[in-house]
C-alpha cells in the first residue's frame, strides 16, 4: 500500500518531539530534538521556495484546517470533552495571531486561518498503540484531516520512540503535518498528547512524570504549530539555553512557543517569532499589505558559494528580544534542489521602524550520547537535510540595519559573506567588531569547531587567569606552580 509520508525534507520517521527533564535533581540524558529552521517544518520537492500549506478556500478566503479527535479520553482525570476544549482554545490562539504596526493603535490580525472539526470531529475509535499507525502513516488518498491522538498510558509515545520505555516519562507530545502525493499541500497531520503528564500522579519508578495543565497546554500549542507546518524557532537562544524547566529562567517571555523544549509556562503565549512565522505561512491580506519583509542570502566567503544552515535574525531596535524573527539560510529548498542554497526571508517588519539584521550559528549544546561520547543536543535527527551537523566555527556578524517606509515593501539585503574562524587573519576573532559579542557568550576555535561557552565559564576563567597573572607578577616559578596544580598522590 502506498502511504503518505510525514517527512519530505526530514529523515524518515523524524517527527517533532517536545521534551522536558524527567528526573529532577538527577542527570538526564536528553533525547535529541530536530535542528531549528525558523520556517516551514516540511518541504516538498519544488524549486519555488514555497513551503507546503493547508489548503486555501477561495469561498472563505481562509486556509482551512480540518481535524478529528481520538474517540478515547486523555486519561482518568481529563475527559475527552475537556481535552478537546483545550485543543479548540489552542487552535484559536494560532488563528487570533496579531501584530502591532508602528503608528496604529490597534493590533492587526495577521493570519487567515480557520480550523473546523471534520464531520462530528470524532474518529470513532479509541486510538491505542495497536491502531495508531493508520493515523500517523495513512494510506494514500485516505486523509483529508488532522488527527488529535490522546495517549492515555504513554504507550504510543513509546512506540514512536522505537520502544524506549523512558520516553513516555520525557516526551510530552509529538506532532507533524502530512503532505499530499505532490508534497506541495498539507492535507493532514497528527498530534500525539501524552496523558501521563496530567493524570494527577507522579511515579518515576514507572516513568510517570507530571506537569501543570498550563504547561501541558503549552505543549499542545507547540505541537499544533508543527501540524500547521511551523518548524522550531531559534530566536533568543542564549536566553532559552540557560533556562531549566521548573527551576530558574530569566526573561521567560522571550522564549518562543516553538523552541523545542518545554522550559516555562510562558510558552503558552505566542512569541513574536511564532506569530510572524504563522502569519508568513498563512497571511491575512492585512499582513501582506501593512508589513514589510527582507530577503537575502548567505555565502561561504572562502568558497564563494551559497551557505545553508546559518541562522539569520531580524530584531527591532530598542526591543530586540521581543521583536525578533529568524530563519535558517537555505531552509526553503529541499536537498535535492538546494545545490546549495543560502536564501532566507524575514517577514513581519513594521514600517518606519529600524531593524538590525545579523547572522549567528544555530544552537549548540554538548550532551552525553549512548556510546559514552558527547554530541550536540540540537543536531541529531536533524530535519534540515542534509545538515545533521549545521556549520559551526564562524561565530556571528551584522548584516545591516534596515527600515521600510510603507507596508508591502520588500528589502533586498546584501549577501552575507561568512568567514570561519580558521580562515580569519591572525588577531581577528568572532569578538571583533561586526560580530555578535554582546550577549555573554564567546566562540573558541579548535580545529575549525566553535565551542559556545556560557559567560559564567568566562568569569571563572577570568578569575583563574588573574590568579595565574598574580603568581607570575610576584615571581612564582613554573616548577612551583606545577606542584600547586598537581593532584596529590
């Protein structure tokens, strides 16, 4: 039987997961999320650079999402009716997305989305691990709607995670769009919601974790975002990467809903980047007419060829963390036609307002892997083919400060020529003028690889370096210093 795929530019079986730490106070081997794209979640084979969308209905002038829900309950505490109510509230959040325009009092509705239950909205059966596959990998031509799956005991999550029992205590949800045979239109999708996380129990011996209903709704919001074909966001990554779920998190409102981890309940509110991305995918007439966009490309300066996998960010001057949007270069073209491609689009720019456009590396964080080595938490099972390990070692840099004067304008940006650390003249580093060095991070080069360190590490190194300098200043000899740092036998 021919089956529709949930992945066109992603590796087979690579669907989005939303993770939280499973065991408070213990070291957690995080499973690994797809790399960020800050744009569409899946692509077809088109060379047009247009992402697949849910169908546009001329009669309604809306992009229409049809859905059905599991016939069973979410768990013993949350009925099917309650869970469906949550889903409908969250669809409304995406549909009600709006942005402010400089000089106008009221926000502008920026999406033309509509979500409706297909028929009575009930698939008619309780979806379990025995029958879930027909909704995740439906037969060709059999699907015209999305399916919301309630996984009461986490067994579907386990099955989707290659039988890993630990997964049901770590993964709160899965989500993906499903494309038609031409891979140009979204005709379905699914969201799997793990009922173990809101069943009122917490027993880590059987991998039963617990989060609040508000946090759970943030997960639904995220997974429906994927079903709408939004990929993960990487804006404000320096804020997000130091947040710990249930513990410390500075400026939590700066973390997008589409960041791949649940870090704070504030992700139940859409960030500016989430709104811009869904509005770019499903634009209202007002979005196209009242806002501007910027287009550009990134190249490898040494090779003089387009460069995919660079995160380009546009931030409003004066409020960069809030008014931010990002896209990864080359993400609009699948590998088969990229050859390569470094293009990007930054939408939702308000007229008469200045924006700083810059580029940076995608997030990097080392975690232990199963074989005892370390790997990048955000690279494995990358959805951004073929970059399972996106380019690193170039730090970041500024492209240009821009401003449009009236809605509908397109600003064409100069090509951003990326220079890797190993190719820079001696004495010039990623901390040199024109690169991103203001957020408490530094890039250190080792054989062409850039290692991103949090500023606390820099502070500790600075203190240690000062101590060494004092020892040298007061005549401490190398031999004495060696004895000082040598381990006792």
